[in-house]
C-alpha cells in the first residue's frame, strides 16, 4: 500500500489510522515528523480528528512545570475513548521519565516509548498490531544510536529540520533532558549532508540544524567540526538559509562566528542561552561557565562583520537566587542587548540534582522577577529594533495577507516582518522589504522587489503536507 493512502477493509482502516499530538520544543516537533514518516511507511494513514483514529499518539514534553500532571490529565480525557477499540501510545520525555508508571495510572495505554528508542518503532508497532499491551521503549542512557530515517514527514512548510546530535551530557542541575533524551550521540557529517541535499531537492530553501547542544557536535567520522558542518550545509545547492539551535556557551567556539561571517547562507542569528547573569547562580546551576566567559562569546559575536542577532533563555528564581543575583541578570540583558529572550520561572524537575535543593524563592517573588525581566527586555527590544528603520531586509514569506492586508514573513535574524505588497507573494518566496515602522517584537514595511518564485518541488511538498490524509 502506498504510504499515507488508505486501501483496505473498515476494520483495517480503523487499526491503521493514527492521530498525533505534539508538545514541547522543536526537537519534539521534528521527532514527531520522523514518527509520522515511520507510521506512514508502515502503512498507516494520518487523520486530523482523534475520533477517526485507531491509534492515538501523544508526544510529550517534561522540561518545566507540572508536565507529568498535565500528561495524566490529558490521558484521563483519552480514557473515555478506550471502549471504542482505540489504542494509545505515549512518547517523548514524560514517557521516558514516568516509564511503567504510565501503565499503572492509565492501563488503557499500550505503548510507552522515549525518544532514544524510536528507531525500534516499526517493531513496536508490529507488536501493538499483534495485540500486545504494555510495550515499552525505554532505552536508558546506554544507547549509542540515533534515529535517522529517510521517511520524515516534513510538516513545517518552510523549514527542513535536521537532527545532528541527540541527547545531552551537560547535566545542568535544573534540567531533566539528560535523563529523558539520553547521552549525547552525533550523526556523521556525511549523513547530515546527505539529508540536507535531500531537503534541498524537495524544494526547501531553509534548514535548521537541531540538537539539545548543537555545538557539542562530534562527528563520529572525525571529518568535520560543528562550524565546518554548518558551513558545508550552507553550501548545499539550493539552500538559502541555515539556522541552528540550541548552542551551549561552554562549547561555543569562535569558528562558529567566523563561519557565519564567511558563508552568506548562514543566518544572522545565534541563540545562546545564558540562564542567569550571576556567576554564583551559574555555578549552582552547573552551567560550567562564568558571566565573563559568556560575555566573551557575546563579544566575538558582536565583533562579526554581520549584524548577528542574539537571543537567550533565562531562568528566574533558581534556589538561592538573591536580589543581587537577579540584578546581575538584568544588567547582563542590558550589556548584551538581546533581540529576544525566553524567560522561565524555575520549577523543580524529577531526578535532577536541583530537586534536592530547597526551592527557596517564593512563587510571588518568581512571578515578580519574571515580570521585571520581561518588562526590561521589552524596553531593550524597543530600542534594538529601532536600528532596522529604513533598512532593507530580505524576508521569507510565511503567510498570506492578514486582516490589515499585510503579508507575514521572517528576516534572516528570525524577526517577524509584516509588510504591504501589491501582489500576494507565494509562501516560501523571498522578497526585499523596506522597514517603515518598528515595534518591540516585529517590523513593518513595504515590499520593494519582485518575489522569487519558490521551486515547483516546494509547492508540491506544501500541497502534500496540507493534504493530511483523512479517513472517515
Ligand atoms: N525550570 C525552569 N526552566 C527550565 N528550563 C529547563 N529546565 C528548567 C526548569 N527546571 C528552561 C531553560 C532551557 C529552556 C529550554 O527551558 O531556560 O534553556
Ligand atoms: Fe538541559 Fe543543560 Fe543539557 Fe540544555 S545543556 S538540555 S539546559 S542539561
């Protein structure tokens, strides 16, 4: 049977249809693209309504807050559907973290698998189809394997994701990832480049390299450093933009900035999470760098010939964070002048070293600090975005006209640009826009060039993505 297309008896349709729900980061979103590709390959069809699905998959995230409670709450909602002969699978970080406990609390779940075991999905699906229950894929940190598949279902219409490294060996004291995604393991640069070429042939012009720590990348074939791989992906025929996330300051080397300077297709954007501006808090977080070490990497980036936009993640209210420590974070925001930050209140996570520290900062103080952080950052962005006034920026078109008649796209710095245009440029095309107005988190302008025409292959791919096969 052709993947993704239905053909068979009513019973077979029901069993071989799936619905997937995804939470969390881009790694999870891309994992789901690979899981969907694998399911289609195994003869399943994707449906857009859970009521039509024989198999419901839930790809979970456990990075912050009360993630496990939210998962169990959602599973409770699935409970009412168990009488309909549906099967349920829990994937991702909460699956890895909670393991067999999920079967105890939600006995109607048949499959629990963490991301390190997805390469075994075909075998697990066969067991599921054979009627087995309580199937687990809970590889721990021992695995050396990555989940590479040619059968990725690329649902992001503009961006082709490539995982270059899985897992994390950093063990920051607040973070659950090393326990849920296993140890660091990189793909060979040859396999990454082959995937980049496939993506380019599909018509995508933008690639994003993914990893919990992309710059810890260690080519198993020893051929390329991360910066060299980045440059090589940027040189793949047809690729116009390359992004990468997330970088760890500890492994952020100057050759990454040099590569951005040298290869025009590498985007003017570095996401370099600092987490805190206080060296004392960084030590308690086991981040393995100081404020000054971080600022040195920022200085390299600012010294580049290109205007590289900087963004960050910040945690407020880590155990023991004093007013003075928090003030250090605020002054760091001012020193760096980020274009965007993602601020989070610290939340204790299972298995992490920080769970044994007293969660000493009261919730109202965390809330107040986060509000101060976001307000200060907004002022910084108001100032920063001003530099784009009257500039011409190249925009990749993402959405057609909104209610104000504006088209939306993104600049190389990943900034949202809303602009007026005489025609409606096709999604995925590139167009030059002159900036006429600036806001703290978006730019407004007018098109001043004719859009490039996206390749027919991209249009075909987008049409395929839009047509998620629905079986009623
Ligand atoms: N509490 C709050 N924020 C966290 N993050 C990771 N773990 C925690 C936690 N326990 C944030 C970090 C990380 C981002 C993805 O999530 O800032 O960079
Ligand atoms: Fe978590 Fe730290 Fe690894 Fe990032 S580097 S995934 S914050 S442990």
